[in-house]
C-alpha cells in the first residue's frame, strides 16, 4: 500500500541554532542530525521537505551588501541561492542516510500579491542576532527594519501570504514517482504575476505558511513543523509558561502568538488541519516521530 504523505517544515533555526556562528561546518553538522530524523520518518511516510532560510538569507544579505562595486542583489535572488545551498546539503546528507531513496531538490517559486499589506509591516526575522546598540547602528547605516527577538534584535523583512505554488505539478509528479522532494526552500522564491509574466519581489515568504499551502495542494495526511522549540508554549517568557500538548484549531483560534515566530506556525498548522482534517505537529527537530505519535511537542487536530 502507498505510504501516507507527510510535509515536513524544517526551521532555518533548527539548521543553525540560535547564537551559533554562521559557519558552513556547523550547518552541515546540524543538517546531519536533521537527516537522521528525516530518514526515520521515511520508514512510515512519503516525505516532502520544506526548509527555512532565515539565518542563511540574512548572512547572504550581509555578504551581498559588503561588496559595493555592484548593486546588492534583491531578496528573491538571495532566497533562490539559499534553496540551492541548503537543498544541496540536505540532499547529500539524506542520500548518505538513505542510499536506496531517490532524493531531489526543486527550485520553487511561490506567488504573492504585490498589494499584500505585509510590505508595509515587516515581521519576518532574517540573519543573526544583534545587541540593541548594533541593531540601532545597522538601522541607521543600512535602513533596515529591526525588531526585538527575545533578549536580542534581528532584521525583519516583509513576509506576504503565499497564494499559489508555481511548481506544484512537478512536486507531485516527483512524489508519485517515489522521490523524497526538497522544495519551497525558504518559503519559496517570492514572485508576482504581471503582464510580462513572473517577476521577483523583495520579500521572504514564511516557510510554515508555504508548507501548509503545499500540504493542502498535495492533499497530505500530516504536516510536521520542526523548529528550535520543543512545543508550543502558553504564556511564553513568563513564570507561568507551560507547553501545550494536545489541542484543536478551535481552541487555538482564541489565543495570540508572536507574529514573527510561533504565530505563523500556529496559523499554518490550523489552515492545513481545517482544510484537510489531517494531523499537524509542532516541536523539536529530534522529536519528529514522537510528535506524530502524540508523545512530544504539540499535536493539533480538527475541532
């Protein structure tokens, strides 16, 4: 019998943990751990993998602005670069773990609206963390929007809603042919439809919302969001904080979560569950199987 389909959203911060230097060797080590978790999931599921790129696209933006002989490349091109960079590392390590599995990385474009209000209210974190003083200096020097991220500060950019995935048919064909597909990297390359065709946009799409859209279009059975938090927490950052283990979309509708981190994950999970009546799980990278079994992390089901 055909295995059920699982869309996994792997956070950029799970690939490069908070506070770690943006070194290729460190990312490769973390990706080796991710590959071990994902290879275990492949025993029970047909896996489609979507990865984040927050730290990585921020690093490329820093490197991009350091060379002044040419104009800085726009964010859509930087997102495409991260799809190749991270996809290569994931594809290689997954193949090392599962030599019998066919693994491929697909450059993926995702349509957004040029009129999305997110362009006026940037919320998506990219790049490394900074002190308050460093943040103020970068805002003044580069004109970046900066926002508190816990005890530190990070750059934020526009994160418009994903409307459609341009390469869905190709993803589905590869999946049906038995490939483990790595796609929608960094949420997908943001593009707008114009009279001339597709054009890139200065934005970074949230990879969890993009993964949920893909899961709905593929009619997946489950959506698993792996991040650097071991569960969804109520009263986060307060003495009363506590993990939310089993919940429903109805219960979550009355709760508020941070728009730059856990908020999109909750929204993505609820969109998928309400549309497909499947299972959504949120938790730590190493707990993938346990989250789907309801033993770790946060499990979300239809109301």
